[in-house]
C-alpha cells in the first residue's frame, strides 16, 4: 500500500489507473472516465507528438473473474491526471511518484542491457518533436527491415516478430496493409486486397449483418479483434457495423501466411 507501482513496458516507464485510484483514494470508474475524455483529445495532437500519454489496457477482477478497462500512463500522463488532486496526502503521493519515475527512468537509460529498440521507444516520449520523429522512423525501419530482405525463404526475422508482438494496440486492416506495402513484394497489395484475402481465408464474415466482423476462427486464435458501432438509419431501426482490427499476434501470423502465399 505504501509503495509506488511502476513497470517497464517496452522501455517505457508507466503506472496504472488502478494504482493511482488506490493510492490517491479515488474511484476507479471516475478516473477512467476522465482519462477517456483526455485520451480522446490527446491522440494525434501536435503537443503529444502523435503518441498517446494514456494506453488503454484491461485487467481481470480477482473476485468475479470479469475483464475491466484500465489505463497505463507515462510520467506526463500521470502528471496531467493528478494535477488537480489536492490535500496533504495527495501531495505526498505526487512526490513519491515523481521520485519513483526519476529513479526508474535513470536506471533504464543508463542500463547496459537496454536494447537499441528500447532506447528508441523511450525517446518516443521526448519533449523534442524532432527526436520523437527520428525515433519513430527508426523503429519503423527496424520493424520492417526483415520484410524487405530478399532471401530464399522471405520469412520475418526475430526483430520483426518482437516489434509486432510487443505492439500495445491492435491496428486497423488499412494500417497493416500500409506496413506490408513498404516491402516491394506487397507493393500492390493494398487495403481492399487485404480485406478480400481475409474474407477468402475465413478470417472475416462476408455478408449480412455481420459483414467485416472477424470470424470465430480469427477471434479464437487471438489474431483479430473489432470495434462495434450502432447507428440509427433514420427510420427507427438500429444498424450495427464492425471495424475489424488486427492484434499484435495477428500481425505476425498474417505476415507469415502472406509471405508463404506470395512465394
């Protein structure tokens, strides 16, 4: 109860909304509502360098076994969230968190075992936009380098696997096709062709009310997820549409299958 809980997430020092809720005596649902509002405003903003200060995650409740939303945040996200917390107890915890962030960040930056990729991921949270852009471009280079290797097998190497597998968020089909197209092999394999390939291989539903929803095969394998939207058609009827997403595991899995197909 008296210790600050921080964690190293791919070279980034983060804490969780649950830990802040416990330490500062705030209701977790109130915190997540506030974070959700800020999260929506911050994504892609120039001040944020295009990288969210808050990362949506989930946890399993120990008592009922159900999954709930929580948020992970770096130092800036933490500062933004607790800025308005007042009182002696709140001040004491703010100081403890600041001290803990300082110590852990220094340990990561000075460690001899930290990889080049982890150092670049730390730079994503720099206040210098040029440093953020440079780190971002270099990470893309590292992640896609195995795809453009012209060897006999044309298989993703370990670095590509690691870069994709540790991806925090699922990405859209369009964004994934954009990554693939950086390789000459997939240069003409755009978003529409990727959608068709997913349907042909039974990873996406093809018709009716479930069009574009990942199939049970894709969901059970952990390769895909989806966002669900409900709208009114203007005649009093609700229409449900689905936006398919590809998980980190799915990015590795589909890349391997596509490489075999293209061979």
